[in-house]
C-alpha cells in the first residue's frame, strides 16, 4: 500500500493498471487479484454519500454477489467446501483457477430495503479503466428488468468500446422471466447469458399426519422436527391485514402470534421474507409453496426450519389441512442429491426473448448453470443478506443469471488462452455453435414447467466448454461490421468517425451465429461468412430444419476448405410458405457438418408481417 493505493504485482506482460482502493489487508500471495477499483461519482450525485453501514467505500464486497461471481470464475480448488449446513459438499473450484482477476465495483445499495443501484456513469468509467488496464474478458453480472436502446445503455456503449479493442464482454440476460421480451443486455457485440439448472437438488421430506409424503426442497440446516400441529396461513392471519390477493401468503405483519405459536405454518407462496414472518409470529417451522411454477426452486437458508414444495403439491397440503381435525407435519432435514434429471432445465426466472430493441438479433445467446450455484461468499454479509441474519459463511448457494454469466466468462477466458488470436466474435461463435439443445436424458431441454424450451429461453443452447475449443467453423465480425449494423437503427453516431454506407444492410444480415427475422414479408435473403478453424482439407454439408410455416434454402449446400483460416460465404433465403399467425415466432435450425465430428449449428427464429 502506498498513498492509499494497492499496487498489485504485474504477472501479465500486457497489464497496465495500478488500482485504487482504500487501505485494506490483502492476503493474496499468488497475486490472484491484480487490480481493484471502485466507482461512485454518478451514484453519489443521485443518491448522496455512500452509507458506511451499508457499503464499504472501497472495492471490497459487502454484499456477497461480487465474491460469488468472481470465485465462480477464478477461485482456487478448495476441498470440503459447502454451504451452511454442509449442503453441496465437495471440492469447489472456479472454472479457471489460474486466471488473474481485476475488480471494478460499480454497484451500491442505498438502504437495507432498496435494490442495488449500478449507475451508467460509473459503469462507463469502469469500462474505460478496464480497457486501459488491459483486461481480456469483462464479466458483467448486471442486468435490468427491460432492455434499453443502445445509445441509452451504459453497458452497450461500454462493451462496444471494449469490442473495438477485441475484449470479450459477457453479461447476464436478466431475471425477469418468464415474461416474454424481458431479456436485457441485447447488444450483438456482447454475449448474453440465460440461466439453467444442474443435475443436483436439495431434497427435504415432509410427512403429513395421515402418512402422506410430500417432497420439498431446502438448504436450511435443521434437525428432524417433532410432529407439530400444521396450520394454513389463511386460518391464522390477523383480521384486516390481508386482501383476497395476499391471503395465505405470510406477508410481513399478517400472522397472529396467538394462533401461530408452536405451529408449522403452510404459506401458499414463500421465500426469505415469509420465513421471517413465520418466525416473528412464533412458528416452529414453515412449509412454503414455490413462488415459481414448475420444478425450479431458488434456494436460500431460512432463519427457521423450513422447506419449499412445488406448486402442484400445494393443493395436496391444503386439502389435508382442511379435511383433518388435527393436522400435523414432520419435517426431515434436507440432503444433497447429485445426478438428478432431466437436467439442465431452464431456471424459472431466466429472462426471455424476443429482443425488445432489435428483434432481428436473437437474445439471449446461450445458457449456463445459474440455479442454486455454490461459490465463495463475503463474511461481511450473511447468507440471506438480511439484517436479522447474523450467520457468517465462507460459501453460499445463490441463483440468477448473475451466476450463469461467470460460467461463460470463464470459458471465454480459457478459449482466449488456448486461441489468443481468436476475436471476441469468434469466441462467441464457438460457444454458440457447439451448444446443446438436449438434456442429460437426451430429450429437448425444457423450461421449469416442463414445456419444451426455445431459443428465446436459451439462444443457441446450453454451453459445452470442451466442444467450444474446436468448433470447426466460426462466424467472425469486426468492429466495423457492428457499426454497419448500428446504421440500420440510426445509432452509428456512437462512433462519430464512422460514415454510414449509402445502402444500409438489414440487421439480420450481421454475420451472427444465429438468424432472426422479425415481421418477414414474403421472402428475405441474407448472407453469412464462416472461417475454417478446424482441419485444413475439409468439406461441410448443410442440413436444415425450417421453422414451421416457412421454407429455408441455403446455397451452396456444400462448403469446401483447403486450409485453416479460409473463409467461405453462403446465402440463406427464408420464405413464408403457409398462412401463419402474424407476429408469432417460429423456430428452426441449420447446421454445417464435416462428417468428422464438427457440427456447426445455428438457430433460426422467424415471424411473419
């Protein structure tokens, strides 16, 4: 530390930074963290000074989110790591444990009940510094409830500047699903990541008084409970504190202490705030209905014994309570079960396409694990992030596209290390065209409600890191290509040195690893160019699964390559073939295969005018 500055070691030849931070003790003998900065000028201009009780006025993490995402990327191998109570026990490791990390803190929480704020001005300042510092990959686990026009989106602007210097930018797609067109971070020069599950659940058994068994989910550590009286929240509420819309929900201040004390309470829906309410009212345990439909449960360690049941089991429990004079329940502690299936499925909260800014670009691009992910946690924040929670943990389970984003960032960093000459667009292409659309039982990936998922859920599919190393062919794009794309939307002014072409290409013509055409009127032909990164002498043949109601023709049907680095172009003609519902999107695929293991697959998304 010199003059309030942490001077990190310089293990990388192209690392340019001396990063600013307040004086903190740094235990980093292997120089994992080579830089740390924080940004708050924009935040303080709008919200006033940072409250020291809420945040560290430094790059240090007081929330847990940054620690979790950073360790997912670069955490060292740690044996016997687990969340509170021993859940998910095993050897934990970041995806790239030898990677170096530079930290740029741009998010701040004004008050305990407020959402975290990440102002664009601070985000752009962080982008500028990261670019000057010489980073190779920027992992941005920051999203919003909606997408914003490129010229009004700090992440889009900052990542365009990063792209100009061939820095890979990976972003969260957002957690506003399953609402259609809720995907955020939709600029085509960045990678947008959805969230899906892994093959692990945390099962907790509930035995009702009549012997009926209901399986729940929990990461709350507790011992087997006694057989306690079971009540439905509707029957133990304070008169006048609920409405027809909130009754049964165990919302704060709604439960009667007199009626709840010593009981197990069933809440129609519930998460950590409902657990607090049952605890306040004197309940001994709680059973919650999953806030989300289907089988995806976002786990958190409650402050009292509790478990969450799937929505289709709620009626079973209510019926038992209503039809028995003295209903009871026994809760058994949760246990980690590995190897479950089908997996992955799409997380219930993952934001969906179509792209709300430019529907002729498919977003999200890809999906990766983001449901109940174990990673490191700051000891400055309890596992629930609640003021009432005084527990301290080193590892925690968290969910969100914030958790899936660093999985893809990790693979991008590894690909850049293996192929240092690959561009940002090449790396995105290798990830997308090698992604899979089937789960571990070899059937199509579904959403949490077990409906077949579409490219609006997962883009090109669930990532496959080992296959992305050798994709065969890639779709590359330059900074100028993206400026031409912006010309079609009137936002090429983001670079004043660029002169828009007289004939502006349609957005669908961008050399992207997927194809989206919105409001197709009869017929459209676009072109694509692929670069051979596989074997020298190779021939690729195309196969097509057209979207229902459309025909798709690709010419030529074979591509011949004589050397690595060679480029070949082809045309794609999409035509409305039948009377179909206007504005409704349909989905298809095309793939190039060399018969030697390379299958370069791209989704097609089309709607008719």
